[in-house]
C-alpha cells in the first residue's frame, strides 16, 4: 500500500514537470498558471519557462517571443516571419527551445518549416542556439543542446 502511494507520488511529480504543458507566467512576480490570464506571458512548455528563469538569473535583457521578418512582403504575398522563444538584443543572441516531438515522423512538415526559417534567421548574423530537454540531432547540421549544459 505504501509503495503504491510512493509510486503514484513519483508519477505525479514527473507529470507536474511535463516539458510539453503550456504555462502562463506573470513576469513581475513569476507566478504561474495553467490557463491564460490577461497580463501573463505564455510559454509553450515548462522547459521554455525554465530557460527563461535561467536567462533572467543571468541578468540579461530578454525579450520572449520577438518576431523577426525573414523575407519582406512582395506583391500580394505575406512577409515571412519567425518568432523564436527568446531574443537577447544586447548580445545579439536568439534561443529556441525544442522538444524531441519535432523528430517524430508525423511532425516532418513542421520540422522542415522550422529548419528553413532557422537557416534564414542565421543569415542575420545573430548567435542562434537550439536547446532541449536533452541533446539530440535535428538535422545533419543542427544539434539541439541539453538545456542543463547551455551557457551564454
């Protein structure tokens, strides 16, 4: 009986730190919510919020969800934009947080679109990093870094 409760508690803790659950955060107080609320910043995952806390702990200027125009509007077509998870304007650094879900076969189109936009973003002479819950290879020339080993 006691071992079943311990096992349930372990599962609950792991589930509570799911890297895929969205979280909304009041950036002034760092209070979190699991549903949207006005004045709260949305993070796509707990991992993304952890990276934000790490960056804030460094005392750097961080802009979450800053949009870059990759290709201008031409004729009646829309401009091509990309919004990485974090932009550090003083350092010229862009950080994207990715989970391993993007390597699954059913996400091939999302992965290809990301790689195209990522390559266009890198032409802006910015330092670009992709971090994840663990290190893995996203393409032949893009390695995702383990966020625990990430330093700037």
